[in-house]
C-alpha cells in the first residue's frame, strides 16, 4: 500500500540581522529618552530662568548701590563673577539633580531591564547615557552662562566697572563655569550609577559639593589650607574669578579644574564597572 508524505511546512524566515547593536544606536535611544520626558525641559528651563534672573537681580542691585560702595570694594569688584554667581551656585545643583535622575529614574521604574534587553551591551548603554547627558548639559550651560554674563554686564554698564569678552580671563570664566557645572552633573550621574537610588544619589552629591566644603572651612587653618585644593568644588572658586582674588592655597584655574574632572573620571569608571557587573 502506497503511503503519502505530507510536504514539510516552510516557516517564514526571520529578517536578516542588520548588524551588531552599537554605540550609535544607543546614543539615539538615550537622546530620545531624555527629550521625551517633560521634567528634562522644565528642569533645564528653570535653571536658565533662575540663574539668569537672579544674576540680573544681583547685578542690578550692585548697580543701584554703586555710589555707596567703598573705594576698596570697588577696586576688588569682579563684574564677571557677580553676573555668573547665581548660575554657578544654582546651575551645579540643578544639573546634579538631573544627572542623578538620568540614570536612577530607570531603576526606580524598572525600565532599566527593558533598556538592557533592547541593548544587551551594557557598556554601550552606560556610555550613551553619560555622553547624551553631558552634551545636553554642556550646551544648555554654555547658553545660560553667556546670557547671564551679557545681561549682567548690561545692567552694570552704568558703574563703569562692567566687563567685556576681551578682558583678561573673562571668556575663561564664562566657559569654565559651564564646564564646571557640567562636570558636577557627571559626578552626580556616576554616583547615581553606583548607588542606583535617586534620593541617595542627590543627597550624596549635595553633601560632597556643598556640605563637606562647609565642614572643611570649620577645620583649623593649617588643615584647611592643605585640604582645600583637593576638594571637588574648589575649581569653581578659581574659574569664576577674573581679576585676581585668588586663594593662594589653590592651584591655577585649569589644574584646579583637573581635580574636579579627576573625581568625575574615577567615579564614572567605578559606575561603569558596577553597571556591567551587577544585576539590573
């Protein structure tokens, strides 16, 4: 008796692989995530408005009371530092919070598992998050720094002590302040990767950048003088100065900035190692 053989069913083939998932795709993904969250826009807008607004208020107040200032105060007056003061102080705080949220928010919602399923190369995910955050933070910081400077100098023009970009160290102060607050944001990002908890990361960065420097200032002078140049916040004190009120116990502007940058590099490296080794 003849037997009939049913033809084998042919399964539809999966689409061919388009290539190994890489950093470029991760960068696009992380940028989409960052710009699709409303809190990113509101946080950065708040930083710009508050930094520029308070800087303008300080500059306007100084201009209104210029005639009452003593000759000594006028001689040591740093117009650039006055216009950038609010941005320097508030900018680093805002970017620290945003930097921590850039990585901890996915842990709090559990979305980190989805991200790592879509892109299993953890190193690429971590690098993309850091690069996208740093790029956005730096662009917004530079814009804020220049706006705060020009508006502040416009309000101070009646005093005759306003600064211009061609004055010594002014451009360094504007760009350096933006670089400094961006690096502080990266330090917060790295701490967030290490701790993986939003409140803990924000509390830690505030302690490192604001609380510990206050404690160091309360120490005996000989200890304080030796420690201050190794503090991550010290670069801001040098970069924002343009007319020579320089702490003799600090290094010059860019070497002192290098100390802050070293903190960021080390912490980012630790965060990258833990990000790759720990479970999501």
